[in-house]
């Protein structure tokens, strides 16, 4: 399951949570529930924003084919990222 970073504009706290790609977290209450933490004194309906952060790279070796060479950038393992 992917990991996402969210920030609350009311309390300036950032939390990292895991959820399905099709799920949307709207407010501090939902975010705290997913993170399994107490919301504290921040109102549950305080809006949160998903931050644009980089995802984790899946290595080809973890997919069962360690013999493939990495691409020229070193960032992907398929050689098809077109970033060179």
C-alpha cells in the first residue's frame, strides 16, 4: 500500500500514512484515524493537504529478475525511464 504525506494548515503538523490510491483524506480527523494517533486539540474538520512527495523505487531485483542492468540514471531498474 502506498505511503502519503499530509500537512494540516491549522496546526502545521505533517503525518505520513498508508492508504489505497483511490482513497482521499479530507480532514485532520480522518488523517489521525489513519495514522492511529490522537487528534489533540486540533478540530477534527480541519482541512489537510496531500504533499507532492517522491515515491519509493521498486528495484527489479525485488521483482525476481536481478540480472537486468539498471538504467543510465540509476533511478529505475527497467531501463525504460527515458531520463538519460
